[in-house]
C-alpha cells in the first residue's frame, strides 16, 4: 500500500519530499486507513529510487536540515498503474481476525473483562470514525466539492465502523443477558 500511496501522491501533486508526503497523508487522515507509517514512506522512496521508479530531483537546505525532493518516473507511473489494477482486482474484504478469535474463545475470560475490553474497542472505533469525519471535512475544504469516488471511500469507512460497533453491541447484549 505504501508504494501505491507514495507513487500516487507524486503523480497527482508533483515532486515532493518524504515529509511532504507524510504531512499530506496525515492531514487527510489517509495514513489511518492506508496503514502507512512515516518510516515506510522513506523506506519506499529509497527502494523505489534504487529501482528507478522515482528520482531525486533536488536537495534543498532548510536551516540545519536537508530535504530530498523526489519525482515519479515513467517506470514509476507504470508500477502505479499496475498496483492500482491489482488493488481493483483483488477482494478488499478484511475480516477482524483478532476480534473473531477472541469471540471464539471468550469462555476463557470473565464477562467483566470482556465487557471492559469491548468498551475500549468501541471507544477506539468511535475515535477512528471521528477522525475520518475530520478528514472528510478537511478534504471538502481543500477541494470544495468532494469527487464521487472519494465520497464512496468515506462512506465505506463509516459503514465499516458502524458495522463493527453493531457487532460489539450485540456481543455486549448477549453477555449482559447471560447475567
């Protein structure tokens, strides 16, 4: 995912530094759903530079630091296109394996422990949901009108959060009904 995000941002926005890529992803909350960590951006840039998919366009001195500005190459654009085709081709359904495993063996825990843990998960999902809302609003401010395909992304994320919250509430209800 990191390679596609880095290449896609370079193609869409022109030459950038790793830090600018990171800031762009963080400002729109893309780093959350794409699971891209800052270190992976720099690693991907270095690797793709070695492969000729990006080139170092210039190095800028900013005080005590230097900024390396990268540009996507034609080979990089070809890889981006292939990564995107692959992403559209494969199933994007992701099951919450850790949650399912915990549910499978939940009889090993005390109900209060489970309820406390589920409340923590609910809180985390609500936090993610709210961050996605902020990301949407930032995109809307930046773009004016949100393109339909971006709107689909955010709606899907909202629905994923709502579905998981619904499952958690169902488990909470089942546990409380057992008491």
